[in-house]
């Protein structure tokens, strides 16, 4: 018998009622690990209703008391870290170190919102006019929704709901159905930390659930992370129905390797950024831009490293890269490798034939390396989301910048060089939301904000950090005068401060 999951609504585990189920596989074995219920519109509406009912009391709770819930939540996550890491590794396939690292990055957002009383401070100006003061406050929106991807089943939800809830909102999370167990455990830990019933809810589902969440009149804001076509749909649908929306989409992150770069450092960085998490990261480096005469040495160094990459189950501590999330996704990634060969790119390392002893049903694909890729090829243009690294050769930094800036995605990028002028010029001129200088994966810390440019982000506000606080609150400005002064009489012109 497979384990059957539930939804989490109004502080309780609630069985699914639609009769539809999705089979969640162990990525390393291919076997069904659990089944998750697919919510219908009525089930989603009940979760929204629970969140709406909980909102007035939670919004009126002092920020200091809300922060104390997250202090306790932080303690519980640390206590149950191994359990959460195991859930991520089984359902997603990440190696344990990667799973633990992603948990830590999510926990950093929890640590950030423990400072909610400071983060929600407004401003004050005294005597803006005679006996008139002006001040601002930030107030919560209401019911907020998060729709999150499979590749970070703990980290990405924790980039959303801690900020929203600490700001005084209530929340409905729709995690990926491909690795849903960690989200339920987070809900249980939040409840144990003292979060009131209805403030945080989890519903599983597919498009029916998503469309309900995007269009329901009681939802005030929607946060999304996923592919660009879906991000665009989410943003347009939510906005059309009057919701505040931020939708983070796809990426094709370039790492520019200058002729003066430390070659060993650059190769180490490309291995981790290109093949870590089996390339299933929106911040993965999928294009290495080799500038000038470093190209041959870079490809030669990468070839030996990719061939020796240790691929195996995430539960094996010797594994450097685990399986892909599903058999279907593995087939999709492999088809891109087929396409690259057809398009004329040089396949330096072919991981399609990899087998892992003892795991015949696992969704494994070995590391793949292409050289002499051009900007016209589909393997360059499209997000592959797998362990496939493309090397593009260019003559100079201007050509590298042109390549990066002309791509439809602008999520993250990096440059490896010893030259401060090159680095500074690149950072200033490149059109991407996050830039690394000798840092391959420049994911900002929780007290900064995460987001891309161009078709990597729909909406005007980044995620977590101070921009996250602004997204989940409305600014209210109050101008006041108390009736202790002499009346000035009626004024029929535009008021000015005198």
C-alpha cells in the first residue's frame, strides 16, 4: 500500500475529496513512493475561506508576537532538519548536501522575518505644515497564494509564506504535486510553533486548483515560480482578476569566462553550477561563454571532470549528482541532447547511456557537455533544466555581453576574471537581475531580494528581502492635525502646507 497524503486546511490534515490522485515516485528507484490528492475548485475555495476567516485576528496580532511564532518555527525546522532533507532527497532526488543547503537557504528567510517589528516600521515627519504631522504604515493585504515548483520543495515556499505571514497576511500554498510531502510537514511544524488555525494552508492540485486560486475574489496576491509560459499565464490571469502578482519564470544563465580567469576556479564553478541538482535549478549555469584563447583549455578541463562525475542516488553520500525528477522529464532532457547533435553542436560528453548499478528504474542521466554551440540552436535558446552544459566561443567581452543581453531570459549571470575593469563593466552593462563576479550562482541572501529581468520575471517586485515585505503589504500615508488650533475656515483651492 502506498502512503496517501492529505491537504492541510484550518490547522488540520484534510483528506482529498475529488477522487483524483497523482503518483509521486522515488526519483532514484522509479517506484511510487506516495499518492497526493488533486484538489478540485470546491476544496481550494474551502482553504481560501479558512484563510479569509483567520485574517482579521492575525492581521491585528502585534508584529512582535507574529515574529515569536517564527522564532519557534526556526527552532523546529532545525530540530527536524534531517527529516526534511530525507523527504527532499526521496521525492526530488537531490543529493543530501544539496537538499540540506536548500533547506538552509529557506531557513535564512525565516531568520529574516524574525525581525518583522523592524521590517514593518513606517516613517514619520513632524510639522509638515503648521500643527500638521505625516506618517506612513505598512498593512497586510489579506489572503495570499503561493504556487511553487518541484525543484526546491522547501526553499521556494519558504521564500514566500514566512514573509507574507510575518507581514500579517494569511496564506494558501499549492506546492508541486511531484514532491509534495515537505510542504505538509512545514505546515505541521508551523502549527506546532503556535500559528493559529487557518493562517497557513496547503492544497495539492493541478490546473483546476491553480485556476481557482488565480481567480477567486477573496485572494489578494499571488506568488509563483516556474517555467516562463506558465509564469506569463499566472501573471496575466491573476492581474486580470485584480490580484497583486509576481511570477518568476525560466532562465538560461550564462557564465562568461575571460582569458585571464583562474581556470581551475572557473571549472570548479561550472561543475557545481551546471551539474549540481542535476541542472534542475533556475539559477543553474547552462551556458559557458568562453572568451578568446581560454576556450580549448576550458573545454578540455570540463571534459575530464564531467566524465568522472559521480552520479547516483541522493541518499548515497558519495553521489555528486542525483536523478532527474521524473522519467518524463529525463526523456525531455535527453531529447534536447538529441536535438543538439542534429543541430551540429559538438557533443564532447554524452550522458544518455548512463546506468546506475542497483537502480534500473531510476531517472538518471549522466552529465552532458556541448562545445561550439551557436545562438541559433535550440539547445542555446531554450531552458533545458537538466545536466546539459553548452560552451559558446566568442572573441571578446563585448561579444559576450551582446550574447547575454540578446537572450530572452535575464535571470542570473556571472563573469570569472581577475580584471576589475572587465568585472565592473560587465556588471554595469549586463541585462540580468542577479550578477556574480567570480561567483557562479549569485543567489542573494534573505535580506536582499531575488528576481530576474526580461522574460524571467513578470511583475515589478522581487521575492523575499525588503521587496518581499513591500509586495505583501500596502503603504498607507496619514496626515493629521488635532483640533487645538484656531480654525482657518474653509479652503476651496488645492491644500498646501503653510
